[in-house]
């Protein structure tokens, strides 16, 4: 009985892996290695490029962060008490402006940093492509985040800092925090807003790329080119 059960399980497993084997047959080690590797890698690169072009570009528009609930930058915990206190004493407009300029800085910075993502996509190898295609729905985004996060942070932070000055976020928050720190019985705060907004902006970019990746993987109509249709059909 045990032997028969084991055979049955093996047969079911082999049947379930039938489609996966079709993918593997076109991966490194198959007879069509050169062509299939090139097609698969280019397809994955195109998917990421499409995510960057279609979704990340939305973040660069005015209110791209501020009115997008998926990526809107909220106040860090340390500043939530500042926000509440200012609203309680009738300075809600100033608090609103403080939140808005944080998002404006991120919107301004993303357009400067997008080429870094494009260059990272170009570095994808055939092995990377294979692992991504056989991975989770966010495997391509995870690859991009793992490969670019540190470098992007180092590049993004000075851009955010410059954006703070450009959109007057530094002046707004200096005024806001000075006002809060002058209120009796409050503990002074001095948060590193450049670091915070940099981290939040980066996460917002990855969130939007992941959104497009999932669309391409699960929605046939999102595969708008022949190479996308050909490559992602392998994982259907």
C-alpha cells in the first residue's frame, strides 16, 4: 500500500511540474540555451523597464506621492506628536503644509534617480532571469531592490536634500519644529527628515515597480509587446 501511494504521489508531482519543465527546458543547459537565455533575460528586463517607465514616472508628477495612498509619505512616529500638538493649538494648516512638502521633495527627487534603476536593470544576468521567472510575483522587484538599495540610497539622499531646499521643505519644517519646541511642556525634537524621506521615497519606487510586475505576471493584457507575451507565457 505504501509503495502504491508513493508511486501515486510521484505521478501527481510529475504532472504538476509539466509546465515548469517547459520553462526549465529553455533555461541554461538546454539545447536552445543561447536563444532562450537571451529572450528570457530581455523579457524580464523589459518588464522592469516598463514598470519604471509606466509606474515610477507617476511619482514624479505633482501629488505623485501625496495623493497616492500606496506610497504617500506620512510623518515618522517622532513627528506625529508634533502634528497633533500643532493641530490642537489651531495650526493645522502649517501641519498640512509640513506633510505636503515632504512628499513634494520625494516627487522632485524620483525624476533625478530613475536612470539609476535603468542601469541596474541592464546588469541582469541570464541566471538572474531564470531565478526571477521561476520566483514569486515580486521576484524581479526584489532582485532590483537587493541590487540597488544601498547605491540608490547614497545617490538619492543628496537629491532629497537638494529637493528639500527647492520646495522649501527645510524652511517649513524648521519653522514648524521651532514652533513646536517653543511650546511649554513639550520635549524638543530634531528628526533627520532627509534620511526618513529618502527611505520612504525609495520604498515608494519599489512599490510601484512591484505593482507593474504583478500586473504583467497575472494580467495578459498588460503584456504589451511580443517579448513580454512570449516570456511570461512560460510561467502561466
